[in-house]
């Protein structure tokens, strides 16, 4: 089955980068000249996604405005003969069929995804977390979609994390199938002890889920932090039917983390045709002074 729908949870408070996020969505942090959320939407579109639901909350209207038409700005650009910028601005509102829904109560990622039930219907769908930008030759979510086509199971985008950091993530029980593809048969959200760690592989920002996840989420009790954890619902699928995990190709930037934001700005800036030469010289100059 072709996967054409994607859900982007973008309702978090962004507490790790306060005070910048007090009145500004972290999903709108720019990486050179595009906001974080646009990179994520463009990744989904490049993978064949045509319909996208972005889950927001109060105070994140800027995200909706970004993907809406801006007639006043378009008129100014057109009158000024700035055709290149006019094309860029128009294309943003034409990327995909983008809709929005608010998570009125912050009850966790699982609760946020459950808000997408009527949007998704009875078909598999992609989930791309709103603060994770992944730059790769093949769109990360396409790597997962291709794997879904191979095995017909829910797919997790995974990477190994440092042992000292595994308690911040979910730990997966995995068995290699071939190349960078694994079978996942269990998972533990934020393990507290070494005994609870199943492996150093963790889910990072991307997954493809079957529609039965919604029925499971509806009866999932609050877990870690008193929230409805998506991991708890996915675990039920993993231990009963099994899921597939893909150690995806690409560089991940955590845009909900201060250092991740700086990394993205610098590394993407070093690839951007308008900034790479000047930034390279600037970095060399700064490095010589360290």
C-alpha cells in the first residue's frame, strides 16, 4: 500500500530552549533561511506524501501562517520585480495538502498522535517529530516507507545513542535482518537501570505506523511523566506482531536542543550556496583565535 499521509506532532513547549520559546515555536527556528518545520514537511513531500496533519497547541499560530498564502507579501514582491523570492513564497503554500489540529491538553506524544485518528483513517501513515531535522541523500522517511513496503510492518527510524544518554530515550530489543534493517520485538521507554536497557538503539524522530495504533492508544494508560506514551502503544505491536527498525542514513539535528540548533545552523550553512564560502572563512578566522 502506498503511504500518502503524514502526521507531524509539533505541540511541545520547547522548554529546553527557553526563553526563546516562551512566545515562539521551536519548530519555527530558522536553519539558514528556512524554518525547522519546513525542512520536515519538504522531507515528507520528497517521499511521496501528499497529505500532512500538523498537531500544534495554543500559541503556535505562526506555523499555520507560514504555510498559508501571504497576498500582501506576494504583491510587494511582484511589484518589486523580485520574481525568485515570489516563487519561493508561493511554493511554500503549495507543498502539500496541509491541515492543522490543536492538542488542547498536553498529555504526551501518544495523545497527540491519537488526535490524528480521523485524518489517517484505516491506512498506514508516517510520523515525523516536529523538532527533528534529518538531512540525507534519500529522505529519511522514504527509507522507512520503503521498508514498510518490504515487510508490511510498522517501521521505526533508529540510531545508536551513547550509553550515558540511553536513559533519555527509549531502548529497543533488536535483531539484525539484513544490512541496516532490524527486527524489533520489545522496547523500554527511558530505562532507569542498566538491567532495563535492551540495546543502545533508540527511536529518533521518524516512524511509520499501522492504523491499529489508534485502538491501542485509546486504551493506553499514562506512563512515564504521567503522559500517554507513544512508545507504550508501539511496544504492544512490537511484542505481538513485531516491528521493523531501520538504522537510517542521514545527519540528525535536534532542534529542541541548544547545541543541536547551533550544529544545524553551522553544518547546513556550510552546504548552502549563498553562505558556504563566507561561513567557511569566518569559521577559520574564529578557530585561529580559540
